[in-house]
């Protein structure tokens, strides 16, 4: 029986919201809880006797700790303990115990495991005190001595050490090739060759990574945690500390953004649990904004793209290779080049992908991992080739439109990209664009229009969902899903409410607790297809059960009705469009002598069927930039992002996802730049003052269009596909291409800062 867990403070739509249909722009059901403070985030849970943990971060990139002096820290009033690798409680030594559900191949980093230092910023001690202030002060007094070893953190200086990800270790199949791309490129009349460099980017969600461990009288740990999967982190804690499942509950009902940083347990969780077990009391550990730069990042990437075409603009060769950094511990793989073999019609394609191991923390997924950089390179290169051919860049893409995946010769599950081109171009006014660069000017500013295509994978995974209909007319649907700000509460509530014909305020979707039915991580834009498919399935079973109960009521007017002639509306079941036949569901439950009916559904997509298709979402991004050549300032004044992502369930939260992606794309294109001092192997600008992210002043008109698409291969139940990641893909390329159109300058890497314009 799945009941509401009061501590989660699960939101429900306000009274008066009424009936909803998919595709409607419904305001998020958790909105009120978030703006009033009713929603509690991981660091906002209180408990008597709570201890505060502050992390001491290491200062060398590679070597070992020779001594840790903790006396001065322990002497600070209020400090109760300083945990280091020398005195920590028992943890598993077997590195497999640290492998969470999304770990790449290799040996995961183990916090406070030994004296080894793998990267600068590595946690080396946790200071615990009865106030945050005492812990923070004492953390500065911990004196750590090291023996340093030579380190490497410079990608461009170590490209010659690149290796192919070890297939077994990385669980990864290398990208394939078709035809003879080298020969085709060499012999082609029109061709380009370009290199791209992208530096590290860091996750900066509003909410810092934080853990509050509540310590129960029986030793049960209830952990409020910033994560994209309560169950992933529950599993991790159980394995690392050897605790049975019943001893640990992880909750994440509200998450203030994550963008991939919460796909794996981060070290503050391990440290907080260590401390709670050592002190047998509740503990909270919150990372500082600076420490948010020390647990994984979008990896530094080098790419080379070679494209060739016939004189009339047909692509004859696509060659794309990438080299990306990983840590020495794990083969973190994001297959940067894959989309280059899936998007455009071409007979000769050659893809390559390699890694370089550095003395860094393993990179971790960040919104559209791989595609964000890989599609940037492909789409800037496409623009270059279009100009070499003197063909309009949009027209060039239409000429090379693929109706089948050219690399694997497979059909697409659905691909309404041509609608994106048509609708996006019409809304933007692309037809009025002069081909020639530097041909539009407005006062001091050069104006440029650029475009790019976007592509991202469409995933669907396994999930379990429970749906309970109560005699008072409320429907409670549950799954251990997450809502990292993306709209999960809203979308799932809408699917359930529409299915049972209930007003939205009668439906509550409960997520964010590891004891709920299984759900995968909220990642890879897969929650709507996966959990949403499960919600649809559970509600469908519930409807069938309620129909059976209605028909078997004593003297039922509907006894002979065929199930397909019945409909659910406003808490009643009736013959379609015949309200006079309506039977309140309350009466149905009463007649059956129950006060609730529960159904469970196991969402299990047919992978065999799926594999026959290339499953992806597509987009066309159009943008306008204004460039002040005297000051080097670029403003992105207009963006139209047209997206084909199957049926859109929640028009408002889906559009918000795409807008967020565009904002990040602007940030990536113009602002975000991480500087490493390679002498120390350390990120130097680990703060908001020096690591710039786009702010409101950088964001102007952003318009989102959704194509009509229905994808029953990816989502049999809903026809939907995820939109969490596609919004960012192609944006930085469109901006780079628009800057070329404005200025005639081809700037390939990001960020395009004023010094590069001048
Ligand atoms: Mo997303 S990078 O799959 O959280």
C-alpha cells in the first residue's frame, strides 16, 4: 500500500485548477510550495542536536597526505570531531561498493579512503561542530602536509596520450564508420577542416550539494539529499557502509537544480553519513559554492571536423574525431561525435573518440553531455561548408536532410525536423536574410543571423508506479522519481488526471523517497517517457478495475455497457456523453466495501523493438546577435528554438525547459570559462565573480515552438519524448554562426569573449 508520506510535503494543484488535457500550459503544481518556502530542500531539515560538517579541501593535484594536524581545530569551542582517512569509521574497501547506478567504468573515487590524493580540491577532512560557524572556523585550522607527485591537467599538451576507452571498462561501444570517408574527402571539390576547443564547464545549480542525515533512535538513517535519484543514493550508502536496505531511507522531494551533477552521489553524502554513524546523531553537510567546482564537470574537449560536398551541395564525407579528458580513476565517456553519423544524409562517415586521463575528478554529465560540444562542432562546420558552397545555411541542411540514419541504415522512430526548419524559419523571418556577412548594421552594432540543428537521444527505461484511488475522490500516484526543477510533479499529475478524468487538484503525484516504487535517475531526458509511461499504465489498470467494480454493482445501470463505451469524468463513470448515466466512483467503492483501490504498473519498454529505430529529438535554432566591434560586446537579441519531441504533455514546463536550455547555450557561447593553473592543477576561478554565467541582462527574446510529432516507438503510452536536454543543443553553434554572419569572423571554440571579437 502506497500512502502519502507527510514529511515529503508533496504538492497538489490549487483548488479550482480543474480538468486538464495534455498540451495545455498548466502552471507547475509545486510552484506555490517553492515560492512560499513550504518546500524544504536538503539543507533545510532540522533535528535536535544537529551537528554541522564543514569539508576541508586538499590543495595538491596528485600525491599523498603525510600528516594531518587537527589539534587546533579540535580546540575550538563547539567542535566535536575531525574526521580524516586516519580515524574515519569503517567503510568498504572494495571499490565496486562505490559504483552507483550511473558510474562509468573504472574505480570510483572513495572519500577519506586513504592518504592518496587524486585531484586538487579533494576532500581531506570533515570538521564537525555544534554550530556551522565553529565548524567553518575550525576547518581553516586543520593543517595538512603532503608529498607531491608530478601531475597532468592540460588537455592540449597531452593529446598525444589519448587512448580509446576500454570497451569493457567503459561499457561503451566505439562509434562506427561507413564508406571511405578519407578518400571521399580527399577527392571532393569543396571541403573544410576545422578544429574546436572547449574548456571545462561547471555545474552551478542554485542549490548547493547538501545532505542532512537524521539519526533515528533505532539507528535508522533518514537522509535528505540533493540528488537526481533517491534510490541510487540509498543503494550507494547501503553498499559503502554495509547497511541493510531497511536501515537507510533517502529523500529528495525538492531539488534546486542539478543538471547532471546529482546523477551520482557526491562526496558530501559519504562524509555526512560517516559523521552520523561516528557521532550517532543528526548531521548536515553543505558544500560551498567553491567546493561545487570540485566534484565533476563538463570535460575539456578537443575536436576535429572535416566535411566535404559535391559542387551542388550534397555532403560526400563527414569525419569527426574528439579527444576528451577523464580522470585516472574512471573512463568517463560522452560520445561527442555520435550525432555526426545520425543527422545528415552522407555515404562516407568516419567517427573517432578518445580519452586522456588527467589528475582531476572524473567529469560528470552536464545537460546534453557530448551533444552540447559535438553538435556545436558539427553545426559550425556545416555553416563553414555552406559558405564555401555559397548556399544559404538552412537550405544546405535541407539539401542534406536524412530520412534514414545514414550510419546504421535505420529508420527514425519519428523525425519532424523539417517542421522545425519551416516553422522556426517562418517565425524568425529567415527568408529575408542576406547571405553576405557584414551586410546588416544597426547604429554602432553589426547584426548577424545564424542557425543550427540540434539532436539528442530519446531514452526510455524501467520504472514502477503505484496508483491509489480513494473513496473521498482523491488519486495518489507514486514512484521514486525526482523533480529537479523540470516539472515532474506537474507532468505526472497531468497524465494521471487526464487518464481518470479528474480535476488536477484531486490528483497528487508523490516522488522523492527511496521507499517508493522503483524509478531510474532523472537524467537523459527520460522521466516523461519512463515514469510518465508508468503513470499512464497504472491509471489504465485502475480504470479497468473501477469499470469492473461499477458493472458488478447490485442493480448497476451500466452492467451491460461495453468498457469502450464508458468514460471517466469528474469522479464519475458514465456512458460516453451521457451524464444522466453517471455513477459516482465513491458509490462504486462503497458498494465494493473498500475505501481505496490500488493498481501497480511495471513500465518495461520493448528494447528489441526500440533498437530497430534511431530514437531522437530534433531542433532548429535561429538566432540574432548584435556585435559592437569597438567594445567586443555580443548581445543575443533574439532566439527561436523549434523542437520536435513527440507529443508535448505539459506545454508550459516543456517550454520552460527549452528556454532554460537556450539561456545556458548563451552562457556557454559567451560567458562560461574555467581557468586552470596547470602549475597547481587547480581551477582558479571557482566562484561566481570570476566564472561568469548568463544573467537576466544577457537574455532577451526567446521563443519556443513545438512541432507536431507523435512517437509511439519511444513512448507507446504517450507518444512523448523528453525535452530536458535538447534546448541547449545547437544554441552555441547558432550564436557562433550568427557572429560570423555579423562580422565575417569565424570563431569556433567557446566562450566567445570580447577579446576574441576585437
Ligand atoms: Mo542530465 S546531464 O541527464 O541530468
